[in-house]
């Protein structure tokens, strides 16, 4: 695994909106992830992993 992949994985687990922002910038995926993290944290993590590693 590359160092960048490990850092993104840690960010996805701890701060999902930050990981999505770094990968896709400000846009629809970031807004969706923030909403998912506000209501339920685990779906926010899953969405961040999906956006970061697709």
C-alpha cells in the first residue's frame, strides 16, 4: 500500500468529510457526506471510502 492510501483510509475513518473534500473538492459528494455524517456516522464513513477509492 502506498503512504497516500493509508492516509486516506485513516481520514475516511476519522474525518469522512475531510477525506471527501480532499478527493473531490467542494460539490455534491461533500454535501452528501456531511449530511450522512450529521445523521449517522457509519454511512458517512462508507460513503467517504466509496468516493475515495472508486
